[in-house]
C-alpha cells in the first residue's frame, strides 16, 4: 500500500501545481501541535485499552530503534539525492 501511495503522489503533486496550487510544508508550530495532540490521544487510549497500549508500546520501541538507522543512512542519502537533483 505504501508503494502505491508513493507512486500516486508525484503525478497528483504535478496536477495540483499545474492547476495553480501553492503547496507548502506545515510549519514547525503546526507539526509540534499535531505531535502533542497525537501523543495525548495515544496516552488516553492506552489508559483505557490495554491491548492498544501493548501494541503501541511495541510500535514506539521499534520506531525509536529504526530512527537510529534512518538518521545515519536513509535521511542523509535522501537529503543528498534531493540536493543533487537540482544540479543535474
């Protein structure tokens, strides 16, 4: 499903731009507010749903470990590829 989503986004992005849309990333403040609200919902749900809490804790631990690799390998390479795209 992720591959399908990633494949469909670039053409959709181009259609939006061709139609005059001005696309911008969310601001740091918006991202931080969303992050805070999401974690509050996870905590509230986990407080009343032990199954959710167990699954989320497992996911969060895996994600945290995955970010260690991602920061060293994937993020650096992706940033490099994006910078190089404008040079060719």
